[in-house]
């Protein structure tokens, strides 16, 4: 008989830096997960992504065992790595610029985690994240011009 999932815990943890300290320890302890085992497995699985925040979804079963799925780093995290920072006032002060090729690369990287049918839709989602961070795309101020992505971006 299949194990029954009794709880799902969603966290964002720095890659290869999970520790039993808050906020990871208390969230896992409340779910009844072996914290030491989780941190060891998570750190081993994410060692090659150091410096990124990794969303993780942990399924806890009725026998207190667990399994977890790591997702791709958030688009904002990836944009921040390219630009260096986000803007405190995205509508007035711009933090930097990214190219359409960089937007496409992020969209292709995140395609499995996004609710998008094609690469153009995924690129528009990433572009929206850039807009909210005060980042321009190919010099286009997204708060004024709407989008830098044309329909034939495929």
C-alpha cells in the first residue's frame, strides 16, 4: 500500500546551507521530520547551486518519512544575480538592464516550474518580475512601454 502524505512543507533555503537553526529547524520539527537527515540530503543535492535560494517542497508521510523536490531558483534571484541588485523604487529608479537573451535563458531554465505553455509566455512572466524589480529589458522601461517581447520571439 502506498504511503499517505500527511503534510507538505514549502520552504526557500540557501543552496547547501540548510541548518537545524531557524527557520528550517522549527518548520521541519513541527512536521515531524528528521531535521539532521533532511539538512544532510538537501545540502548534498544543492551543493552545485551555491549562492542561490532554492525552493523546496517536502512531502511528509504518515510513518514520518519524507521526500523532497527542489525547484529552480526564483526569477527574481536570477535577475538579481545578473543586475546586481533590485530597485527600492521600481517605478522611478531603475536598477539595471537585462537583454532579451538573458530573459530567454532564465525562462528556459524555469520552464518546468512556470505555468506557461510556450517560451514566449514564460519570457513575459520573467519580464513582469523584471518590471517589479525596476529592471529594464534592452533599455525598454517596462512600466511605460509594457513589453519588450514581440509575438515572434519564438
